[in-house]
């Protein structure tokens, strides 16, 4: 398979795709050292900086690995799945376990870092959860529950925790809706954990990190047991 010169356009994307095709097509097997930047630039008809960016993109996809002083080597022939894709493919129970770890720590931090605005946001979200619980729409209830948890995570004022929680939401939302509907969790208790969520908000507002994390852990353990049954 030969490498033809590229046409002008998004050159980095074109270069990365052409190199990716060579790798996934078996032209450069795992363990192969890629040609140098100068050679690739000449073959593709682009500048060395374009090749450098294209190789960086391939490294981000898990296909190649630069080794200082040795060159760039092929380490896989299929790109690695990105984080959102892996979450979508994972079992809900597995995602939930990791979410619990993230949120329990976030609640502990929120109790220390929360502001008056955070407390107001959490109490507003709690009221939104109560309002949604009064209706029959399980999806709306789950969305309101997630919004409350998001408000607690936001109160930790750690952008990495916030980003992690945001990544978990799409993977969990439908699974939680199915759980509520299939097991009829709101049949006997429309609020489904309302008192515990209220206790969580008050613990964070009071600055009691231990109580906040303990309350949230109990909530997650109960939901995990329901997931295991489902």
C-alpha cells in the first residue's frame, strides 16, 4: 500500500487518517517503527509539524507510542475506546460502583467548601426532587435526583470531580429509570429515599463531612442492592 500525497484541507486530520489506515490495514504491524517525520512529511506532501500533530493524535488513540531517542512505534492496530464509549458499554452496576466512590468523596469535600450559593442550589434541587416525586413520570424523577447529586458534586468545587460525574450521567440515567420502573421502587415510597437525600443536603450545609459521606454511602449501598436484584 502506497502513501499518496494529500490534497489541501484539514491536513492534520487527513494525515492522521492516512497513517491510521496504514496501521489498521496491517501495513505497519504492532512493534513496527514508523518512518521518521521527514520521510512521512515528504511522502504525504505536508510539513513536519503536520506529521507531528497527526502522530500525536494516533498516540492519543492508543495506536502508537513515541519512545525518546528511539522513534515512534506501533503498539495497537485498533484504536482504544474513549472514556464515554467505554462507559456506555459498561454494566450499569459497574459504573454505579465507581460513581459512588466519586460522589462520596465529593460530598465530604462539599461539606468543607460549600458556599451560601451552593447550599441554596442544593436545597432548590432537593425541592425539585420532591416535586418530581409527586408526579408519575419516573424519568422526570430520575432527572431530578441526578440534578440534586450534581448540585452536591458542584459544591465540592473540584472541576475534575464535576467532569467525572458529568461523564457518568448518560451511562447511568437510563439504567436508573429502568430500575425504578421494573422494580416499582416508587410504588410504596414515591419519594424513594427522600429523607436520606434531605439529610445529605443538611449535612453538607452544616459542614459535617463525615455525616454527608456516611449518608450518601448508605444511599448508594441500598441502590447497589437493588441493581443486584435487577
